C-alpha cells in the first residue's frame, strides 16, 4: 500500500506542475474560456485514469487519490469542468474492469456531482483552501464508507484502507499546498511585474509572437509617465512606486480579452490591442492618455497630477510586430520631444 500511495503522490505532483505549464501554453495561444475548460477537463480525466492505474484493489474496489484530484478541481476549476470531469472519470473506471463495483462507482460519482457543489459553496465562505480540501476529501471518503454500509459490503479492511487513504490525503494536501504555493510564486515572478502586477516583458514577447503567427491586425501603444524622475527625487521612491501602481490601475480600465497591458521597464508601459473594433479601441487608448490628469484631480487620496506621453503604431502589412513596437517607441520619443502629455501616431 505504501508504494501505491507514493506513486499516487508522484502522479499528482507531476500533474500539478504540468497544469502550470498548460496554463502558460493556453495564455500564449490566447485560449478562449471554452477551450481552457476542455483542456482542464481532459487534464483531470487523464490524471484520474493514471491514478487508477496505481490504485490498491481490494474486493474489486480501487483505492487511490482520485478524491484529492476531485477536491483540487472543486477549488480551482469552474463547476462545468468539475462535473464533466467526474462524469468522464466514472466511465474510465470501466477500463479497469466491468463488474458490480464499476456500476456502483458510476452511481457514486453521480451522487458526487449532485452534492459537491453544496459542500464547496458552504466551505468556500468559511474555510481556507487547505481546510476546504480537507472537508471535501473527508466528505467523499465518509460518503464512500456509508455507501458500502448501505450495500452491505462494508468490512474492517475497507474501513481501514479508507481511513489510511484519508490520513495520507490530509498529509499530501499539506505538502501539495506548499508545492502549489511555491509554483504559484515562481509563475507570478516569471510572468508579472511585482510592483504593478502587470504582465512583464516576457509575456509581451509571447503575445507578439502569437499575434505574429496568427497574422492578426493589431495596434501597439507605448506610454511613458512624464517627469517620473521628479516624483522620485522630490517625494522619494515610495511615492514613485505609488505613482506607478496608480497609473497601472488606471490603465486597467481598457484591459479585456483583446487588450493586454504590460510593464515595459522603468516608467514605460505597453498596451497591445487586437481583434475586432480595432479603430474604436485605439481611439479609447488616445482618450485614456488625455483623461489621466482630470482623473487624478478626482482622487481624494492621490494628491499628485500625473500625465502621460504616448506613441501608437498600427501593424502594417507584412510587418514584423517587433518593428511595429519600435515604431511606437519612436512615436513616443517624438511625443516627449514635442512637449509631453500627448499622443503621437506613427506614420
């Protein structure tokens, strides 16, 4: 049993790592929610099937860590993903033998589809993620024991193995929580600017390559905070950091599935627009630059007036997007040369 538990923990550990890699891939491909959910469902079903491969079989019952996988799905995925995954997992059980317990497992999974949303809704309001996992796992294991009691198949061996699995699950949950936390920190550090929480230059390069491959039309704007050095020199770096966060939050109002914002470096930020209604989106980008001073004056808790200089470039036919980015940067330079607090469109 020890080796089976160890194998299950190894499978889950690898699966969690692959989940982060899959998310990065879906970000690069700018996957729509439906496509993402299909990938997540496939991930759960494949991992669950592999876990069954390394399960302990007693009285035709498969004991493994699928209950941990389902608990993770309940916390991190949409319910459409969870329910679809549970349904397909109930069918994959027949791959490992078609018998009475396979049929019982099918009906048990239907029971989970009906009850887990209620348990999850209750626990999410009151408990930490770690305790949500423990409650969800305990509910599934307890329900399994009660089911065998009703069927008259319950015996000391089944109870013991269920309790060992639950105890192992709680320990595994603690270790995986630390593992997920560490992976999340690495993911955040490699993809997001720690100060503004905007996506970083690495993510910008990924998006430009993706748009380059798809051949989509797009528009790139580079914005620079005017006289930013003055804030640092006059008020200190804490105020400079506050200004950067303020501008980043202000720019987020244009963010959407077809508009991405990045910190380019220092006091420069980049907005990439693509998809439909590109002309209207670019006009909104110009208005965003113009409206910042008035927006600053409306803020009770922000006593500084900030202005932006902006350069905008539309992708030309057969133009490399990194060249488009360079033209936007040149337009920004002209905006600063001509007095700042304005937008210049690249030729």
